[in-house]
């Protein structure tokens, strides 16, 4: 079906999708998801996040936390101690997102064998060079 028959232009679709895409890009990012999962059980300190998320650099953790805080998904609390103790906690909106991520994880676990089988069938039909190993 051509675009002129649908009554929808690509400009309209892009204008509507842009804010959604921006949010999904942020919350579906590799580090954002791991931070959301790590902080889902309550307040967590920066160093605990740093130790608990394999492969994340201190700079990337800082940037991702700032972005999540800016988006209203994480709150940052500085406790007046020496040295200062900083904790991060998910907001109610982020806890709702965590529930969604958990459902997605459950779906992936439930369907991983089906997907592996579908890939094997597809590869056998469309990519026989992979079977010559």
C-alpha cells in the first residue's frame, strides 16, 4: 500500500514517534536497565551500583544516573555525613517500569527455546554456510 493511500505521512508518524522513541532509547539502554534492576530493592549507594554492574565505568554510571534523575526515574539523596553518603532510589514511575521489565524478562525466559528453534530453522533455510562448521 502506498503512503498516499494511507492518509498518513512520514512526517506525522515521526512527529508522534519521536517523544516515545526518545523515552524508549533512554530506558531501554544497556546501563539504564541494569541500574533500574539493581536499584529495584530499595536505596542503593553509588559504589554498590559500580560494583554490582559489571563493565560499567564510573563516568558512564554517573552520566546514566544523571539522565535517569533528570527523567524522574531516580532520586538522589545526599546524607550530611563525612564523607557524604549518596543514595539512589527508584521513583514510583521507575518501579512501574521495573514491573514491565520483569514481565519482559519472564516472557524472554518462557520463549527462549522457541526463539532458539526458530533461529535454527531460519538459519538452515537461509544461511546454510553457518551449518558447515
